[in-house]
């Protein structure tokens, strides 16, 4: 069958369209879809990379924050006592008591001493609560609310601190009894205070109990003479040799037994963190980083 010119043109156009359609569906469309997929992957990778770069740029800020936190923790820990076992606390107390002056004045240990190892203990915030008095006439006089506002201002710091949660830290304490003179007791208390102040330690004497607040100043002589007890026939009654009945016999003039409770607060010193090397943004300018392996 012989095709005319018009039919040949139509056939050629149809063949070209078919070839183009096949080319589009076989070659161009898959490439276009692949291009779109690669574009999406690129956008995701770029977004992830930009986010990672932002993290890298925040490295100096995080390093500074870690260093600042470490320095703040170090500064706080400096105000607490170094951790001590019971034997170390005992040695510290002996350091205060075993002086030439106290030995010369015959300061001596009595009863039982107790030195405890460190244990966890809770501490709360210390604050002063102002005494705010209100009554019906006071409240009625507050016509503009200024009195209530002034009261709230006075209690602002108290309310903030009262809402704060206390902390648990380490604590060690000891209890010991010594026979001591008034001036030596005052000297001992001053020595403990000076040591704590000079060393910036959180150590304190929380309780001092005196058997005789007058330090037996009214006793005649070094040791009092007990009144001799006689039986019905007028014969002296032997004194019972026990600690309770002879308590007064062991008392010395100008001395008394003093029980002292000592307490020290401990806190763990922060450890120096490894924040890594200083960050340099120029590392991404070249291609060397592409072959770097994370350690």
C-alpha cells in the first residue's frame, strides 16, 4: 500500500511521538524520579549537616558552661571540711587538746569518747523569718493594699528559701568529755573556731555541757572532804568505792567535766572534666576532615 505525502507525515509524527514517549517513560522519567529522590536526600542531608554544624558551633559555649559549673562547684566545696575517718577526727581533737599549756593545767579526758565515721546527713537552708504581726484593725487600716504589699515584700526571701529543698551531704561528729578549767575551755573553743575560720572549714561545736557551771570554785582545797558517816556505835562507816558515790571526790577546785559535741560537714569536691580540644570552624574548609576517624 502506497502512502501519500500527508499520510507519511502523519506516520512520521506518530513514530516520533511514540519514540519520545518510550524515551520519556524508559529513560527520562526514571532519571527525573531519581533526581527528585537525590534532591530529597540532599535536602535531608543538608538539614542534618547544618544542625550538626550548629552543634559544633555550640561546643565552645558548652565547654565554657562546663568549666563555669566546675569552678562554681569547686568554690562551694572549699567551704567544707575535708573528709575524715573517725581516727582522723580523733587526731584532730588531740591536736587541740595535747598542748603544753593544757598538759601543764592538767586537762584530762574523762568518761567515754565517741568518734564516728562520715555518714549522709540532710541540711536545710538557714534564713531569718521576720515577725509580722497582723490583727483585724491593722487589716482594716490597709485601705490601699500597701500594708499587705509591704508584708509580702518582707516575707519574699523567706518564702523563696522555705520552698527550696534541702541537700544531703556528708557529716561526721564526735563527743568527748574532759576535765578542764574555765579559761582553758574558752581557749579550746577559740582554738576550734580559729582553725575552722583559717581553713575555711564547715566544722563547729554544736553542744557544750558542763557538770558545774561555776567550775567548783566554792570547793575548799583541791578536793573536797566528804563528811564521815558513823554507825550506831559511833564507829566510822567505810565509804563505798564506786564511781557514783565518789563522784564528788573526783571533782577538783576550779575544774569541771565538760562534754563537747563536735560536728564537721563534708562535700565531694567536683572532678575536673575533660571538655576536649578547642573547636576551630576552619577545620571544615578543606577536605582533610573527610578522611578523619573519630577516636
